[in-house]
């Protein structure tokens, strides 16, 4: 049988921000064969000889690993375009999610972690991307978030005591509930189990014993665990249970953070979602009292993450894009880097690493993506402007000249779906994990 030829791409010239080095360096050439980087040569070195299907001259441009957003919701929120009678259905959620995946990839985001969604839509779309049926980033996803009565995703009512089928969360109120649902989701092939404690952290709704049970079941099946934990004790217990990462940690005390540091558990603050909320108005469903509450919570989160950083706790990057109508896909994925610099004291290079090499763990590919080096998977983006000089470059996808995922150059002019002519519905619920 005739062997299929391997596509070879050469990226020459430009400035290289490789995701691991302390400073940018002049790029000689980067050779990609198939879906991997095979050579990275300094200026003056002759590139490997042979036929290249594509040669990209990056002169005057800036080459870096594809962005990785560690907190994106795909199926959890859908707009209702004209003619769609059942927007909150598995069928429409799958179509909406497939459309969103393409938008995210064309914004230079080559990997996303999805901490919760409706049904198993995200897992299905992940499989469709992996199978080549649709175009999208690498997707590392959870199913419905495990949440008890009083938890952030508790949408039970007197008439629906178990909540509705289209909820992003599934109620778990006993140890057996948590174990059973973890096993069910692992059987379906999720990459991540999402646990969801209370909205703002003023109460703890998930116990240490329940967290330990979830972690034990998931880790035995090589599935990771993340928790929405804004509260003090929930942050501490998450570390004691050895979850893989903690979302938020707004109210974590010095003592709580000591426990997190000893356990070696990273924190993903997800500042972007709260900042976006503070920029909205009542027409988008965010009242003035709500915005004031979120602004105050955001300041608490800044303080806790500054203390976490002093302790050497790894800080991951996520945005909560897709959580509600205000959190547009393809628009805010680079915002977290700017906030990490302005509020937490990161250097531009540290912020870029948080969105690339450090975030590789959030998609289960540590040591395989997030760095431009021989042997790494070829997820590469090229910017027209320098993100080290101006980190907001990462928020302007129109400034991208190349997006490569898995060694394939993405056609960024193909929309795939027509643009919606109507505005999405207003958001009534905010900051959902």
C-alpha cells in the first residue's frame, strides 16, 4: 500500500516567543512535518532541505504557541435566532456549540477546557472535531457540573425538585450521588469532572468527604477534577481532596492558601468574567446592585491571587467565555493576560506563558502543546504586532496572520455559519463557574 505523504510547512523569519524562554528571540525557521514541530533553527541556519507544501514568511511578525483558554463554556448558553423553536434542546445546543468551536479557533485559541455544559453536547462536539467532521480547537471537557441543593447550578423548583434536563448542573446530594454521577460521566468519556460549590462562597455546599470521593473515582479512571470554589473552606477542602485545579478562590485566607500551596494545586481565578460583568449595563440583564457585588468580589479575588502568587501557587488562565450573552466567543480569550499583568504583577512573558505552556495541563497535554520546540504538537499562531510590548494584542484576532492547529493552517476567512442578524437574549444569571 502506498504511504501517504506528510505535509511539510516552513515558518521563516520574524520574532519567536516560544512559550518557555524568558525573552523573545529572532526566528530563523520552524519546520513542521505532519502535526509536529521537528526543527527550530536560529537565524543563519539553513532549514532542512526538501519539499515544503507551504512556506510562511513571518518577517516583521511575532510567532507564538496557540492560546489555551482554561475556562470556556460551549453548550451552556445559546441564543435564539429567528425560526428556532427549541433553542434549549440537545440538537440545537450541538449545532450552536459546533459553530462556536470554529469561532474560537479562528481567534487563535487552539485549545480550550470546558468546565461544564448541557447533556454531553461538548463531548460529542469534541469527538466531531477530533474526527475531522468540523473545525475547532482541542477540546478538553466535562459533562454537567456536580452540584448540591444550594450550589451554583441548583435550578430545582417545587415543581421540578430534581431540576430541568437542560441544566448545566446535575444535583448530587449524597455521597452515593457524587460517586454514581462521576462514574456515569467517566463512562461517557469526559476528560474532566466539574464540581460546583456555592455562588459567591459565603456558604460551603460540598463537603470534604464528597470531594475526596469524586477525586478518587475520577483519578482512578484518569479523569481530572476541577471545582468552582469561591469560599474559604471550600478552597481549603478542594486542596485537601487533591483536585487538579481550583476555579476562583476569591475568599481564600492566608491559612487556606498555605494548604493549597502545600498540596501543589493550581488556581484559575477567571477574572475576565467578573470584569466583563462590571462593564455591562441593565439592558444586558446586569443590574447596578449586581455589578457592584461583582466589582467587590473581583477586588477580593485580586487580593487572594496576589497572596497565592507570593506562595508560588501556579496561576492558570481562563475567561468564562460563552457563559452568557455578554461573554462572546472569539473576543475575550486574551483578556486574562492583561488582567494578570495589571492586577497581579505578571510580566508580559509570564502572562503569555500562563495562556500557553502553563495552561497545557488544562487540556491534558502537558509537555505536548504550549511551547514551540522540536517534538511538540504544531499549534502555532502569528501576530502582526508584538504582544510583549502590548499584551492587548492577544484580544484582537484581526491582528492574526496565521493560525495553525495540529500542523494544519486554518482558513480564517471561512465563517462556516452565517452571522446572526439578531442580538442574543439578555443574560439573567451571571458568573456560573
